[in-house]
C-alpha cells in the first residue's frame, strides 16, 4: 500500500446488539453437551485403565501384604528349645611362674594384645638384691677355684679341696642362673594374640603361681578358680575312712573341704642291708628301726659306715627337707607370719649341720648326674624319701636288686607329695561330680591305683588289700608297704602354706654353701633366716 491509496472505512452504523435468536443452526443443544461430557468421561476411563493395568505393572511389581500376629502353636510345640553362649576356641588363664606383688598392669578388659606383649610386671626389688648377693658369691667361688687350680697344679693342695672348690663354683653359678630366670619370670607376657576377657587382679595385690589356691588356708589373690565345699555334698560322712592329717590338708582354716584325698607320700629310710652288715650295723628293718629311732642315733651310726669309706647320705639338704616335714610347724604359720627362725626349723637345721660336720654326706644333689652312681656303686648306703621314691632308687641302682630294705625310725612320720580332687564351683552338677569322686577314690580303687601307678593310698583300709601286701623283689622280698603305712600313721597335723617350698629352698641353699665350705654354720643360719625373711616378704608373707 502507498500513501496515495484510500482505505475503505467500515460502516459503524450497521453495528448493533443481537437480542433475537438467529435460527436453529446457531443453537447448542443440551443433548450435545451431555454427549461431550460422556465422551470426556470415556476417554478419562480409558486413560486410567491404561495407567493402572499397563503402565504401573511395567514400572514396579505388585506386592501382596498381610497382617502377621505372634502366636504359640500349642498343638505342635517346637522339637527343641535351648539357650546357649559363644566361647572362644582358644583361651588361657594367665598366671605367673613365680609368686609376687603386682607393680604394673598393662591391660584392661576388652584390650587386644599380641603374643609377647607385657601384661604385668611383678615386684623385683628383693630378687635384684638376691642376684647381687649371688653374683658376689660366684665371683668369690671363681677366685677360690682359680686359687685351688693353681695349687693343685703345683701339688700343694688335696684333691678334696680342689673338688670342693669346683662344687662351690658350680653351685654359685647355678644360683645366679636360677635367680636370673626368676627375674625374667617377673615379667608376664601374652602367650598368643587375643582379647582380654577378664581381669583378676590389681596393682598392689600379691598373685601366686599355684592353680588350685592355698589348700590349707584362704585362696591367694589372683587364684583362677573357686572350689566347692565337698562337706555340703556328703563328704563329712567319709572322713573316718581317710588319714586325719591328709583330710586336714584338703580343708580350709574354717573346715571347708575343697580337696578330696587321693594319694600320699609317707617317708621312710631306704638302705643297703649288705653295706650296713659289713659296717657292723643291723641289716633287718625291725632292728634298724630299733637302733636308729631318731636322727641323732642315725647320724651316730654313720661313723661306722664312714670308717669303711661309705657315706651315710647323699647330701644334708634333703635330710633337712624330710626333717622339716616331720615338724608340727614350718616356715609360715596360720596367721601368714614368717617363722623361719622357730625352734622347729632350727631342729631340722641342726641335724643337717651335724651331718655335714660329721663328714657323713657325699655333698651330691639329687639332680646331679653323679647321684645315680652313688647307690649303684655302693658309695652311699642310705636315702630318705617318700614311698614313690622307691622307683628312683630302683632306677639309680639296677645292679643292686635284693640288697635294699626299707625301715621305720629316724626318717618316718613325714610326708612328701600327694594330691587331691576338687569340684569347680562353676560345674553343672556338683552332687554327681562328688559321687564320681567318692567312687573313684574309695579304698578299693585306691588299692588298684597303687598297683597300676604306685600312688600310695590315703585310705588306711587299702593297706591290707592284695594289691599292697605283695613282696617286692628289689627290696629282698620285703613288704615295704607295711613300713610306709606305719609312717603315714605317725604323720602330724601341720599347716602348710604356699610359700613353704620356696622358703625351704632358701635354707637349703645355705646348707649347700656350708657343705662347700664357703661359710660357717653360724653365718649360714643367719643368712638363711635373713634371706628367708626377704623371700617371704616378696611372696606376701608377713615378716613383722
């Protein structure tokens, strides 16, 4: 369009509002509206059906749900209903090899540890002092041995003096080695990788290496189990069938029986009858018991053997051990007080010292390789020991079968060794366990155990049973059980503390030194008492 063109103007006058119907063609009927609504409804229905039955099943699975209620099937109960717990397939209760006071703990319950980790450290002050003393003794022994060696090479000393110096040096070295081992054992290490399950002790407590605990008293700190009082299960009715002192050993101070008697180790004198007779001493057991009823008479008889170049005993410290067992009191009393300087211990000590001073000992320890030759070659004529020691004598002197006898007298009335059976408190059926023990350790079964394993019965009724009255060829056909039965009946009731054996070894060490000639009798006693007190203190025994 150009500017010169003219535009047609609309006729505004023709505009008007239509108020009348335009005719049938321009009207929408009600039926038509309803039709459209119906059509829309049909389309919506088809759409919903397509979604529900096509789209939804393809997008997610249909899950059927039900309501579940707990119920008990009374008509058909379960075949088995049980409760249980998990246990480790490898576990260990850690106890030290020696007793001592805990000064450090490096763990708590739940801690994970590895093999070799230090779990606890025990007090080592006293043991360090013992090591210092032992090292000083070894240095002195080495100097003396060197001096004696030079003199022996120049022919200005005796063979006996040279041998004594060598024995002294060996004993001193062994003592140093043992103390060093004890010091290593003061450090308790984990035996394998694991997790700490329980904690049984605290810093400052004294823990013991014993497993069952103190039989004749209260359980020590660190004990790993508690034992049932067998008297509550009917043991008291059987007491008269067993040796009174053995029953007492298995009881606590308040008379709870925690260990039922098994076997015992009554002592007697083993001797070579042929060597006795050659020295002018009696050969028959009854005559020996009559002539040597005590240690004084026994040591005096040793002079006749010495005159024929035969020693009476192998060493003095084993005589001391037997004599200590004969006493009514040992190194610790019922109040946990150290009594190593008591009259009872001094009596045993004096007899051992007398044996050394009389020159009737060979000075050879039982664990020395030369010990066996003493008896097989007739160097020593006697040995004091428990019934089970007969096997040691037989093994040491096989060529002397028929020459040995056993006698009562000086060496009887003591006990070395023996065992007990108990019922752990965490067992399921205490009464059944005790019924088994009662049957197993009846006099009849104890007699069978003697025949099979040489366990000497603690029930005297067994002594007359066939298993115990058979003659013994090694001892010239003698019925040796008769001698040990008499010895068992003579045993005194005595309190025995866990520390007694350790303290006895302290005194025996000084008897070894006295035998070697490195100390005087007076100095040896003073040192034994002092070292015993220090040892007792380290073991938790009262020393004031």
